[in-house]
């Protein structure tokens, strides 16, 4: 990342924070209640992301599913088939993320989410009605994945655009909290249906699949109430509605100086980008200071997906059985506990840590601890190989399970939420949809690869080899983060241009002052017009 010295990078960050004319006030939480509420509605789509992430690995572990769809054969064949069932969702999500960028640029954030919901519903229907043919399962998983992928790039875009800068990390970081809540729901529902009488047959695996209709149904009902992103409206030159929506979200009148200056900063950045690229937003991808942002998005999500967590998350029942926790029910129970640990750890960090400690320091700390615990799991596995014939759970297996739980805690305050936070805030207003498309598509593409590879890696890399592999990846991640990632916390979205060298502090300040003056003059003229009308009316009386 070509930022020169770390001192220069920090200097640019301070310049970016100083360039905003908007007052840097810390209002009470209830002053931001509308931003939280709007983000919560949008993030219901991310619950689906998390739920479907954990759903596949748990459902295919159910004996009723294996029986109904005739899943049998050699261990390698079954592992490959399981990989196909889980990974087809990621394949659909990859294409959904790519399709989402032009769609949300055209329709806006709000109605793009609605399109994603209905595509997801179609896929859920196909999965639920499947009986004995995997064709409908594959088709349904791919279609639902398309909808999830679309929403996965629109939701963080919307959340970052409505969030005040002082709590932006908390709001955009809720993305990961909702993901892990969705994953945990899938784990516990899968665990719950294992207590059903086997004679119930297909209903056992249809319940977890059918549950998908509950959150998506609520989302479809609530989306019409959403306010469109002021920043998207400003890119379409709908300035009056953009200012109105911004004021509503901030719970302040449109004439308030804080709202006027924030809006002036938004418009100034957008008009600068338009002037530099002659109004064609696709050209801005290669504009000064932008290519490095796309490289960051690709890199942070590549490293996230190969950190090891996704392999454990998707195939948690299989992973826990492989380290000696016997039986499908035991594996699903261990997975459920794993999901609860993720919710608690992620929630605590997002609520109390992300806007206090920034982005880079938690990333470095988390990556180092993740690598450490993976090395420990691999070492224990290598020296205490689980006995397939054992009737009780050996202490070494319990130790490995504990280390896996400890591994996920630093993941939850680093590699889990922060790539979404970083990618939601580093892009300019007119490239954000392309930037989040790159981030989401990278995430889903590697998601597909990791998901497909994991069952075979468990077989082909025995004696803890898979844990050593991911531990080594995290060492590489630590080095790249330390040397090449800038700190972005506490900076407005528009001021990111200064951090990445697209404009200078002086250029941006001059443009903001000009826009703020124009907005203030418009309000003054409006007030004078009202006053003149009243005086004219009084003279008649």
C-alpha cells in the first residue's frame, strides 16, 4: 500500500479529520436512534447471510437428509458431495454481489434490498419443496445465494452511508454481529431437530430450511418504511430529498449547522468526483487514490476467508467430530456453543471497542492470537490423534475444543467484523457500490473455494495439518496488515479521499466552504422570502 512512511499515513489521517467542517460532537445514543433503526432493518438481510452460512453444514449432518437424498459412498465421495451442497450457495452469492453494484446504482439501496429478498424467497421455496433429488436443493441454494450475495454488498453500503462518523464503526460492525447471530440460530435449530423422532422423516431437515421464511418475511414488510441513503440521492442530484433524509436520520432540522455542513461535505466530494471523471462513475475506479482502495478490499477479504474460521463455521459438526467429539448430536451441540461464543465476543467488541480502539490495532492483536491458538490445536492433534474406537471424549479432544473456542474470540474482534467496517468506509461516494461489490464478490468467491476445499482438506491434511495451514496464513495476514493498512477510524467518509491522496486537505476545505456558503445562502434567501411575504401581507391589512 503506497502510503509512504507510517508517519505520513498518520499525518494524512489527522488532515482528513481536520478537513471536515461538520461539528465533531458526541451526541447521546438516542440522538442516533433512527440511524440504528434503519441499519437494523437493512441488516435483516445479513441475518439470512449468517443463517444460510451455518444451515448447510448442519442439515447435511442430519441422518434424515442423507437418507432422503441417498448420500452414501466412500468418505471422499461424501465429503465432495457435502462440499457441493454447502458451496453452491457461495457460487450464487458471488454472482449476486456482482449484479448488486449496477442494480443499487440504478435503483438505490432500499429497493435493491427488496429485489434481493424476493430472489432469496424463490430459492428458499425450491429448497423446501425438494424431496429426493439434489437438483432442487442445488438450484434453491444457488438462487438463495444470489439474493444473499446481492444483499451482502448493499447492506454495508447503506449502513455506512447513514451512520454518523463517531459511531460508524459500531453501526457497520453490527454486520458481523448479525451474521454470527444468524449462524448461531442455524446451529441451534439443527441441534434441536436431532431430538425429533426419526420416524418423522423429511420434516426433520425441512424445519431448518423452512425457518428462512421468517426473517425474510419481516424484512419484506419493513423495507418500504426505510429512508433512502442521502448520499445515493446526492449522486443522483436529488439534493432537496437528500438533505431532508439526512436531517430526518440525524433527528435535527435541515437548517441546523451540523446537518448543513455534513451535507455540504457530501455534495462537495460528489461534485469533485464528477468533475474529475466527466460524470462517468466507472472511470473513477482508476482515478487518483482509488486503485489502492480496491486492492485493500480484495486483500482483507482474501485473508479473512483463509483465516480458518469459515472452515470451522461451515463444517463445525464435522470438525468437532474429527477432533474426537463423538456423534452428530454432540458435534451439533459443540457447534451451538461455538455460535454463542461468537455472538457474545462480537457483540461486546462492536458495542464497546470498535470506535474506541480503531481498526488496525484490534486487527493485529486478533490475528496474532488466532494464529497462536491454531498452532496449539494443530500441535495437540498431532501428538494426541483421536481414537475412532474410543467410547468417551479424551482430555486432548476437550483441550482442542477449548482452543477452538478461544480462537474464535479474537476473530470476533478483528478479522470477523473489521474487513466489513473498513471496506464500508474507505471508498468515495461514487465508487462505494463498486468497492463493496469487489469486497463482497471476493468474500463469496473465496468462501466458495474454502467451503469446497475444507471437507477434502480434513481428509488430505491429517494429524492437525489443516490447523497448521490456517495458522501460517494468519502470520502472512499479520505482516500485510502491519505494513500496508492505514487507520481509518474517526474520519468522515468524504475525508477518506485525503487519506488515500485523491485530494489535498486544502482543496477539500475550499470546496466544502463553497458548498456550505451556497446552502446557507439558500436558507437565508428562503427566510427573507417568507419575511417579505409576511410584511407585504401586513401592509395590506
